[in-house]
C-alpha cells in the first residue's frame, strides 16, 4: 500500500541538500522566524547543517520561537501504567511478549490507590499507558479505567496512550472526555518498523500509521505522535517523516499533531542497546528538538524522564514545552514500595526528581510550571485551539491559568522554600499582564486560591 511516507522521496531530499550553503541555512531560519513552519527543502537544509556557528544559530532561533509562542510556561504531567499485558513482541520494549514476568492489570481499587499517590505529588494531568492485549486487557477495561481515575479524586485531564484501534473504538474513547490521544509511530522507516515488530499486531505498518486519522474520524480532536529516536539510525529521515505525517493530518483532518513526544531509545528489560545499530548523541538530540520546533512552531513538544535532568533543562530553553515529573514506568509503581517492588518497568528512568524538585528548578530558571487543563474544559481543542495559538492569543489564557495552578499547587504541597519562590514569582508575572481587567481577575482568583478555593481558570 502506498502511503504519504515515501522513503525514496525523503532520501532524495536529504541527498539533494547534503551540503547546504550559509545563505540557504540563513534563508530557512529567516522563514522559520515568521512562525509559519518550513518547506521540506528548508527542513532538509537545516538537518544537513554541520557548521558549528550555524548550528548555534539554529538553537538560538528555536529558543526564540518557543519563547514567542509559549512564553515561559512548561506543562507538567505524569504517566500512569495500568496494565503490562501485551501480545506484541516489540524488540525494544520491556513489556514485549517474550519477556517472562508476572503480568498484571490494576483493579478499580488499585487504580484509586495509584491516583491518590499521584495527587499527593500534586499531579492533575495524567497520561494513561496500556499494553496491547484484548484478551487480558480489553478495550472496555480501558474505558472503565478512565472513569475510575476521574472518580478517584481531582485528576482534571487524562491523555490516553493506547494501541491503534478502530474508528468505532475511537468514538467510544472520545465519549470519555479524554485530553489528547497519543500513539507513537516508533519509526517511519517501513523495513525497520517491520523488523522491530515481529509476529505482532503492531507490526502492521499502515494500521499504525493511519491510527491518528481514524482517531480524528472518531471525533477525537487532539492527537499526539512520536518517534522513538534510535530505532532507525538515520534520525534526519525520522524528522522529515514526522513532519510529513503532521502535514497529512492537516490535509485530511484539518489540524495536525497537538503534541509530539521526542523520546530516545533507552535500556529496557530483555534488550541491550547494542542490539541497535547506532544511538542518538546528546548533540544530535538537541538538533532534533530544535528543528522540530522550527518546523512545527505551534505544536506542543514533550520530553519524558527517559532523559537526564541536564538534558531536559537545556532543551526546555530550545523547544520543549511539556515534561513529565516524578514518573514511574511500571504497573502499580506509585503505590508500592520501590525497595520491595518486583514491578517490571517499560524502560529506565534517568530523571528521578520529585515534582516539587522539578517545579523549584523551573522557577529558579524563570520558567512557569503549569498544571492547567482549562482549554479542554472550555472547548479550546483541535482547530479552534490552533486558531487561537496562531493568532497569538493563547498567552492571554495559558499564562494566567498556569499562574493560578502554580499557586494552587503551592498551597497544597509547597514547603517554605517553594512558598517564597512562588510568591516572588507570582508578583513578577502579574506585573507582566497588560490587560488590566484580566490582571484584576487573576489577582482576585489567586487571593481566593490562598483561601482554599480550587480549580479556578479563565
């Protein structure tokens, strides 16, 4: 089946622009500054840039674009793994079929326990994670689990990362009022994809590739994609392919990815990194993040705790707008003692800081941590959200809402150090709100929050 991902076309683009001139690079960067994305030729030019001075200019421009569109906000969330049953045999995953370990799925009561721990850490946004096994973890269980999470406490938004499925199932998922539906293509290089998913339902390349299209047909307005960088050694190919995927979604569904996740291959149970041809260096990873930001200026970009604190800190300055914090990547990992736990994790975590530690670090770098979920409850999703963002108005909503969620977090979970940081930071940020009516509203809401009122937003 012919798809919108054409290997020969991508390779030809990269070959044609193999040794770009300085003027070609600067021209692409000037176009990127307009905030309208880039052509495939311009992306290939930037991907092939090797001059150190020009690379630093790419990094700088990406940071400027991120700051212009997102300001200093950084969204926080945590993954919640509820089942590690899986019939796929993905060679890079700790949950693959051939790994022998006691598998489980969480009961309603166990999900409640996990949610209570996550809420005690301050989380309001979760990413639901499930393996693919219709016998042991049927779709109805996933739908029930969403209800159980919402009923357990004060979780305000659930993004869902589950296997590719049918339009009818996506319609049912949409009915649960989820946030973003997330699915990784893993690699866009078909021969590599098929090799890495032997004798697996997930091994159907087209089923995976067109899942976001089916999700949108099923009524889900916001979808997120991702590449697991390092599966296929040519990261430049993957970047171009991911942008082509975004463009096809825009062409067929009216809006592209709401978010893209940018993970690197990490060690997992039952696999060694030397099984794979070539890893992605830190410098290459920075190039990936910055070029994606230049090409997709309005798309949220997610970095997980797969990466170290140092790398996450650097890349927040150059394109990343969402990070996980305090993450556990095993089923039941939050409520069970880590010393006694026999949980098998999906991959190894590199940044094990608690959410409060991450928040303090962000504040000290002048970033605004956000637990905001207002857009989903106000109907600002899909193309409506993108219209607001592209008009330059999202800061009028996201900045005040982030400030309010930060103060709510501080009241409930903060220590003396955080309270001082948040009070000083809040006064500085309030002074930046130019709309006097909005400023008065936010100031009043923060006063109410400090009196114990929760979940205020504009």
